[in-house]
C-alpha cells in the first residue's frame, strides 16, 4: 500500500513539473508575441493553454483518487493537498500568459507595447521567467530556503510595475488612453504571474517544514 501511495505522489509530482515547464514556456512565448507582434507565437500560447488546463484536471483527479484509495495520514495528506494548491496556481499562471498573448493578438499587426515600455516589459518577463524556472526546479526537489527566496524576486517585479506606472502616468505620455490601459493591464498580468509563483513557494515551504508562511492561509 505504501509503495502504491508513493507511486501516486511521484505521478503527481511529475504532472506538476510538466505544468511548471509549460507555463514558463507559455509566458516566454507570450512575451515574444507581445514585443515583436508575432501573431503565430500569440496563437500558439492561446491554443496550448488547454494543455495546462488538462494537466490541472489530471492532478485534481489523481489527488482525489489517491485520497479515496489510500486514506492518507496527516503528513501524507499535507503532500496531496499542497499539490492541489500548487496546481491551481500553475493553472492561473498559464491563464495569465494567455492574457498577454491575447493582447498581442488583438493589437496585431502593431506591437502591443510602444518603445518606451519595452525595457520595462523585458525586465518583467525576465523576472517572471526566473521565478518560473525556480518553481520547476523546486517541484522536482523541494527546498524551503530556496522556495522562500521567491518572495524577494517578487519585490523586483513590484519595482518594475511601479516604474511602468510612472511612465504611463507621465504628463508627456503620447500614445493615448487605450495604449495606457493595455500597458497597465499587461503589467498586472506579469505581476500576478509572479504572485502565484510566490504562492507556490509558500506551499513548498509548508510542504517541507509543516509550518505555514506568515500570511499563508
């Protein structure tokens, strides 16, 4: 019975790593679409979001089946419930990448962001990519200290979002309200992507230590 339970956990872990790699690739491609008006890249992200959703459903099904069949004790239950929370955050990260891609698609053939915003969005994309890469690594080998460090990376994303709003709210902004609104929404998509990565880090800290991070419900 214990071997079967461990096999179930290994399968859930594999699915989570696959999700993490998929949402990282999605945001990278969505950023390419955003900055280069690459319509094919945008459409690819939108079409492939269904794959992330499907893996999310597989995790839910596997966890429910494992709980029903194995009747896990408290420490084991923590593992499977944590997996559910992590998969939900990963699914949302995939949705946010899709939102970026849809903005690029809607503004095509023009780039969705003007030259003045490119540096900020490149910075936000770099932070998002680094956090997603770390998540994929940690899901394969959980480590509390490295997981907790994701919050510091999120501070960099928050700084970039503040820089973005300074540009958008400048009296000399020349591109009108629609482009400013798109810029603000896009910044929010990247910021929320990073927030979900932090959530995953908190879940991993809880998984390793059994202690919730401050502010974690």
